[in-house]
């Protein structure tokens, strides 16, 4: 990593190192199995890739996961024949990735770096993606150009993140959506969450203008909706009911121009 990293990058690296073990343990029931089955699912609500068809066929493709965490996604794609590479800011997260590689026997390159300063040559990958990964925590105005740079012409950039609409219903420093607009929609670029991480987002128009400036064409924006689940209780039930009415997550599907 470059010594010239900004303060929020240092903060996120330190914070992910602190919370990585708890994060991996808490999310294991939701994300661990896909590393062994290859059946990946998007977002907090676990919407299957087999239904959304964001990627299509991945066998033989060079694919970079930006913010791979424990590499459950990359492992699943490697199981499906992709030439996967995992990148993460946190060395502790990459320790979990290496442990999973030892357990599964599926190995691929793991790189510690910021999504804002990616150590790959131009036009290195067919697909760059993240499921609530690096694009949720890196400055979009730096990370999106890097992703576009390392994509091959016609390559796919796909990533999920929290909906801008959801963001403006959460009070500064809070961790739960309300039914009112409580934050400035036009000031979403970088902000500190209740867990101490610095998150990133943009208004929809700014996302689109940024994509266009990087030669990325918008193929789709999926504002995902969870299935109703009456078995949920408490906070999970409230979050599910909220996301059934308004989008809490979205997935961008973008294509680099062929020129």
C-alpha cells in the first residue's frame, strides 16, 4: 500500500482489522456455504445470482473482487471455473481468505491494497465486482476510475451497496432506517457510520455522471427487494418490512465501452 493514504483509508483499514473476526463469525451462516457450493447470493437479503444473472457464465474469465473480505465470493467463482483474484484493504480479512483457501483447496492470488490505488495493469480483467465490498467504503471518485481502468473493453463492473434513499433516512451516527428524510442527500460522498467505519455513497445522478466520465455504460440498476419472511422477529423483521416498501440496497451493472 502507498504511504500517501488518506485518513479515512487508514481508519477503515484499522477498523476492519479490529472487527474482522466478529464480522466473519456473525456472517458465516449467510456467506460461508457459497464457497463450497458455488451458489452465490447478493446483498443482505441473499438474492441468488442464479435468479439475478448479473455475471452470466464465468468459467475462464479473469475476475477481481474489490473488497473480498474472507473471499467466500471469489472462492465460489473459482469453483465455477473463473480465474479469481481477491483484493482487500485489511490484512486481517485476508487472513480469513487464506484460511478458507487452505480449507477448500482452491487457491488464487490475494492482494492487500486500497480500491483507490489498485496494483494491476490497465485492461487486466473481464469482470470487476463487489458485494458490499470496497465500493461501499472507498471514495467513489477514486475507486470507480480505477475499476474502469483495469477492465478490458466490453468488461463488466458490478457492485452492490446501500441505496442512497436508505442512507438519507438514517440519522448521522445511527444504524437504523427511519420513515423520514433526516440527512442531506447531496452530501453522501464520505461519512462515518455508527460502527466507526467511513462509508461512501453518492446521489444517483452523481453516480451516473461518474460512470459516464469513466467510459462505463449503465446496463442496469437493480433496486433489490427481499422476500417477505414472517419467521423474522425484532430488528430483522423491521428491516425486512422497511426494505419491502423502499429500496435498502441496489446493484449497479455497468459495461466498459469497447473503445
